[in-house]
């Protein structure tokens, strides 16, 4: 069995102007791992947190208590953008080790990046729902290739929003034409990030890597706000190739010519740039 942990970064508000304080994009991404690896992945993440943030809990705290202490991706992103030299070094060191951990346990990424147009319509609820449907589509395709089954666990938001998203998958699984995601055993469930190592790593990928990398790749020359930082360029330079390799992509031979599909796709309403801009060094 495989588990897909889903988190998001950014906001779902419309971007009214180039200098608006609204975040210029929205990211939804799933981190997929084989279920037998979750135990060791969790132990490795607890060890990483104790090593990088030893003062967040008092001495003598039980080892398993460290799951409740989150190192948030937004915090790491802020340290990289506006922190001291020491804080920037800490942020890079943490991300290096987090990606080492993700690669060690052979996790893969499936998701969507939505770059907002200036003063363009942006239906946040629909965008999040489409993103979850996209993740289910390619997660199911992966499971089908492995002849395996899986579950999706999303970071919880609020009951109403969770229910809307879950119902959208319900309608795809119980449609008259047949189950669109037969290898995904249930509708997505919603967890608390402080209880799941997978959700905590998905948060780091979304908020500390994909979000700032996409901002640098698609917004730097158009949007002038606190969210667009020149310091983010180091992330593309350092991690683009590694994140490209972590995506679950398949060759679609029905297209002429055949091309890779799936993985982390980008919808750029600002400059219509392709996804490979984000996954290449600047």
C-alpha cells in the first residue's frame, strides 16, 4: 500500500495588482510513500528535528514527543529570505537533510502550482478541488502500474472545505460510468500535521521549496511584493534537479510526439511559462 500526504502553500485570494500583499501563487502537492517505510521515515524526521532544533523542547522530553513540534516550511522560507547569515545557513542545512530523507525513503511528488494573473479571476475553492482531483488521477495511475492500493491524507483545513473536497472525489469514485480512482481505497481523509511525519515533510516541500522556487521562476519580473525575494534564486540553483527527479511522471504515448505527463504541473497565468522553468537552474 502507498500513502499520499497532501499539503498546500500560498493563499486562494485574487491578486489585484503587481504590488499587492496577496500571495501571487498557490501550491498543492502530494508526497507519496510506501506504507512500510512510514515507521522509519518518522523516526528519521524526529532525529532531524532534534538535531536542528534541540531547544524547542526541554531536556528529558520523550523521543516521540518531537512529532508534536513542527518546523514549518513558511518559517524556513522566511529565514532564507530575511534572516541572518546563520539563519540562512540553518535553512539550507535543514532543507538539504529533509530532501536526503525524502530521497532515502523513495518518496515521489504529484501536485499543481497555480500562478495567479494580475486582477484575473481566481476561484480558490475550485482550484484546490481540481488539484486534489489531479493528485488522485496520477496517484491512481501509479498504483495501477504497481498493482497496488493507496490512501490520500490531506492536511486538514475546516470541516466545510474538507467536506467539499472529499465530496468531489466521492462523485468521481461513485459515478455511473465507473470508479475513476479504483485503486484509491477511500475518499481523502484529513489529518493534523502535528501527528503525521508525512504531512510535515509535505509542508516543507510545498512552503519552503515549491512556493519560493515558483515565485522566483514565474513572478520575479512582474510582481513586486514582499513575497518575491531575490534570495529564493538559491533554491532553484540548489534543488531544481533533485525535485525534478522526485516527481512521479509517466510517458504518454497517446500524444504526438510522446511526452512526460504527471508530476508537479504549473499553470502560469502571468507569463504562460512552462513547468520546466521552475525545475531548471536559473
